[in-house]
């Protein structure tokens, strides 16, 4: 069976390794395999609309080059860069992790909150929520003030995630949380246990949907 190709559109290999590890529970006997790759042409972190726009062309070229050897593609960045262009590049399923996370969050709670990396991420996330028609189910978006390349700082980052999650839960009435960056994957289970509420890792959400699409094709 051909693999689902999970593309990290930034060039930070540590982020790709974190995504790969987070997908281990979804590596099922009989497949499809999950193959994580890094877009070498990407910036160290996609932290602005300009960053997101800049990776669209090389991302689509990577998808084009793998079209015959993949069963589906996942764009593993919460900005869903190039999602619609990628869907025009291939007839295979292409899933964006932000879209997938929001769809999944609707099945786990009434109001979802997003934990972002930076303040600058929030307008992009808000546009995605509006475009999906989900403003009525959106509790809020709280940044932790940490860049993509600094997400590996375990204790400090986790403390910030807990603070942001509690604010969304207690002040904004969120009852399900979305991690607003693929680089946060390693913290999902620990954060869920600490806060006592569902926490969605967006790449896991996209992979779950992609596996279903491939196996039912």
C-alpha cells in the first residue's frame, strides 16, 4: 500500500521528528504507512502569512513529484499553506491540519479554543475559522509567545501551554482545545491529562481522516 505523505512545510527537522513520533499510534497493521518528510525550501518556522505564501510553490512541486508514490498527502502546518493549490495538483486526498483539527474538535466539544505560538498567528487562525463558518463554535485563541524553533524547551513550553489552556477553559468556556502548531505534538497527551479536557493534535486529526479516506477508497 502506498504511504500517506505527511509534509512539514518548514525546514526544522526537529519538528518533523516530533510529528513522526506523534503519528506512531496511528501506524496500523495493514497500513497505510505514514511517511513524514521535510520541505527543505521552507523557513525554519511558518510564523507569518508571508511565510505561508512562500512555501506554496515548492510544496506543490513536492506533491507533484510524489503523486505516483503516495496514497494521500497531509500539509502539517496549522496555517494550511497551499491547501487549495495542492488539491489542484493531485487527485489524491490532500488534508490540511487546521481544517482537520476543527472538524475533529466539533465531535469532542461544543466550543473549541486554539493555542497559538505567537500573537501574529491569531489573525490567520481567525480567518480560517470564519472561512469554515465556525465562528459560533469558536471560544478564542491564546498565544504562548514561543517561536516554532523554541518549542523543544520542554518545561517552559509546557507551563505556557497549561496557562493558555486554563485561560481558554476557565475564561472563554472552551471545552476542547486545539494545538495551533504541528510542533506542539509532543505535549498533547500530557496537556490533556493536566487540564482534564480533550486536546486535539492537528496532525493526528488529519492522519486519522486520511487513513479513513485511503482505506475506504
